[in-house]
C-alpha cells in the first residue's frame, strides 16, 4: 500500500469525497427552498395527519436505503413521532400485518426501481393511506406510483467509480432528519418532551428538572430569622450542605447563610459571634431558581454567579429546596 497522499488538484481525495457529499446536501437545501417546497410541506402534513388520526408512520427500504430508513425511524421516535420499519422481504411473509388503513408509508429507493419495493406497491396502495417516496429518480416507477415525491437525487456519488451509495444515502438521511424535525416543530415539541423520552445518557441528565434533584422536606436546611447562631450552626452541620435558608413562619424565603458568612462573622466578632441571630447576618438577596428549571440551566447559573448552592423557590417565594453543585456532579454534568 502506498503512503503517498491521494490528491486531486488542491485537495486530498478524502476531503474531496466529503466535498461531494456536502455539495449534494447544498443541492438538496436549494430544492427544499424551491421546487420541492410544496411536496415537502405535503409530506409533513401527511405524517401529522397520520399520527393525529392514531394511524402509524411506516418506513421501508432495502440495502443501504433500508439502513437509512431505520435511522429515520429512530429519529422520528426520539422526537415524539411513533414510526416503524417494515422490511420489504419480510413484508410478503406476514409482516404486512402491521399495516392498517390510514397508515402513511415512506418508501426509500435511490433508483426508484427497487424490485422488492415495486412488488409491495399494489399491496401498500390497497392496505394503507398515503405513500411518500424518498427517491433519487422522480420519473421512476416508485415515484410515479406515490402520492408525494421527495427528490433525493444527487449529481454523483462520492465513490470514485460513482457506484457505492454515499452521497445518495447522506441526502436521504438529511431529508429524513428535516422531515422528523419539521413534524416535531409543528407539533410543538419542546425540550421537556424530549427529556421524557431520553431519561438516560447525557442529554437526559441535562434535561432533568431542578425539582427532581433538590434537597427538600427534612433535608432542607431551614431556620427562622430570630434563630440564635448556635442553632444556626447546628442546623447547617446536621444538613451538611454548607448553608441554610432563613425563612419566615409562612415559609417565605428571607435570606441565606453560608459557610463563608460564618467565617466572616467569626473573623469580625470573634467570641461574640454567637450573640447574633440568623436575621442579623443572613444574605437577604440569595440567588434562587424555580423547581421547573433544567439542571443544565442551574449549572450555568452557578458558574455565572460563582456559587455552589441555589435555593429553589416557588412562585409565591416559599423556600422549597436547595440544589448543590455536588448534586450536578452526580449527574456527570461537570
């Protein structure tokens, strides 16, 4: 094997492969802004109509197109649109049973002449609702038999022999991503919804709510404004968060006392430090956060303010909990 770098004019061949795929994506974007805009909107409407009517979204394809179909299914599901993959070969051996009238079927084929898909066409037309073709040849049999045609054509593959599906599969995948994302946007999909489907992994952890992580109830350090310093120190030591909230009898937050506040008090007053009460040394304007905020937002606020604790308050100002930086460490957000 030669160690000589493969070059084409001013670029290495590996970078040229990527440029070919990038150009194919740019051409797709131009079609979406132009001649394919109406067809894409129609495809989105059809997918929305299917799931609103409690029907299913089915994707099918074989070979590399089948792999892309499975990935689009995964993207649809992860963004709140239930979808299923139907293998064309297995379909004629019983898997057609997953279909129901009103389902929307997305068929993926670069050529539009894939034999396994063409055999399914009359069955799909009879058993389901609308057919949407992701096709590299809008004039093909598959495209012309479909209700909506999404042009996934490419000028050439990245393969030097223009054979291996490379640029074409990239375009199909991007088109599927665009469809899934636009459907989720139209449905009003929010980060909160995403968090419900992604409880594991880093994404799910970043979208955990402060209210799910905070120290609340008996674990919340809490004293009244007239509480003597000896009891303040005891409460802070017992709850082990390096701070305590100072609240009124109605639970409304009045302030906060931190380990740093205690150190500064001792430096200033020495042995007379215990003569004070909580209200005299508290910080009356602590940083707070709502229980519905995301863990990632809490971390950003701690970093901005250079603090290690956030007091969680309700809309009426009641102290509901405390979130400590260590709680975010356990989520591996840091």
